[in-house]
C-alpha cells in the first residue's frame, strides 16, 4: 500500500496535530490585546521643572530646620577688638574702647548677649543715633550710641551704658559730674546735654544715680540716704529736670561724692572733671572700692590738669581714662 497520501492515525480520540506554520502564527486575540493597551507618556519639560522646584524647596526647609534645632556652642575666649579710633590714653576722638565677641569670662560683662533682647536694644540705640542726640565727646551727633547696647570694656554684666564715648555694660551706674566755677558756660551746658542723653539710653531694668560736686556734694533729688533708682521714664524725666536747675560755682572737691557713690556699690561710675583735683582723690577711691570693685571710668573734660590722678583712678579699678577736648 502507498504511504505518500496516507494520514497518520492518532491513538484514541486525540485531535490531529496542527501544522508547524500554524503554531508560529500570532493569534488574533493576542494582537487585539496588545493594541488595546495605551502607550506610557513621557514627562514634559514643565513637569520636570516643577519636580525640581519642589525638591529644592524641601531641601531648603530641611536646612532651615537643622539650623534652628541643632545647638551651637561658643568655645574659647572669643575675639576681642580693642583700641578703636584714637588713643584712649589722651588722644582726642577715641570713640570706641573695645568690643568682645564671644564669652571671655562669666561676669565680666564684655560678652555680647546671645539672646534677642540686645538686638532689640541695639536697634533702639541705632534709631536714637539716627535721630540725633549728643555726641560722644567730639562734637558729633550720636556717633557710636549703638555701641552702648552691644557693650564695651569695663563694668559688670548688664545692658549698655555710655558717657562721652566711654561705653560699658552695667545694670547699675552712677555719674559724678563737676559743677565748679570753671565749668560755667558752654562746658556745663555740654556736660548736661550729654548726661541727659546718656540717661535716655538707659533701660527701665537698669538703675542709676547722679552726684554733682564743687566744694560740696549734691546728690540727686537731695537724698540724704542716697539709693540707686530704676531708670524708668518718670525717673529719667525727673532727673533731667533736676540736672537743669544747677549752675556752676565754687571749688573742685570730688572726694566726698566718690566716697558716697562707692558706698552705693554700683557696677560702673563715670567721674568727670574739667580741672585739677586734690592728690587725695585717688587714695579715697582706693579706700572705698576694696570690696565691690566698682569700675570707674574717668573723663578729663576740655582740660587735662588732673590727668595723672584720673589715669590712676581708672587704672586702679580697671576702668578707662578719656580726654574730651
């Protein structure tokens, strides 16, 4: 029998084997499924830009949070700027003594406070300087008033205070001002203007007092038992009125005023005179400044006849001497 046209028999009821070409051909159902799936769109340029902006924004927010939450500590003794303009030992125009950035020693009062309060005080002082006011011993108007809120050499911890360009940090301050006959005229007017200006820069939390002197001592408000008063607006206004009531006359004898001021134990004293002072003035300051160690800044006002004594008083108490021409 011929096998050329014979179909192979399959055992049982199995379907016939499909030709090989039929197995390789794609089915109509698979092609339809492939055509039904949509193509994945690629991001546009604007979408890429938006994603980049969002990423940068979130990174910036993380950096801001890190800066706020991570504590920063100051190590070492800080950086000190000393000297300023001019020479503190007699040259005119020495407006800025020193400013220490950092924290040199606890309680020295030379560090710049790290809270927000000094920034506000500094802004207020700058506003006062911009608005005018008496200068810092060279005839200018408000030259370095903002420095008072930042602090300078001499004095304990506290807020800024200044007088004729010598700046300090102190919570309590006493001004001892010459009212002898040689101060008559423009000298006394200038000293009164600067004194009132210094009072107006004080904060209500600070305390102050004033002594005028010639041959005798004149405590503020004629107090028999002198005590430091808070620098409220009412007390400052009352003090300004009291200051303007005086007229210079008489001799120069500051020892009693210095003794009484030191017994009140302020952190800082400003001592101003325009003439020669007794040789016992320095020893008086030494004798009554042994316990509290008040810083005494001395000012030779338009005349340096008492410069030697004033330099010694300032040096003994770690204060500054200044000549104001």
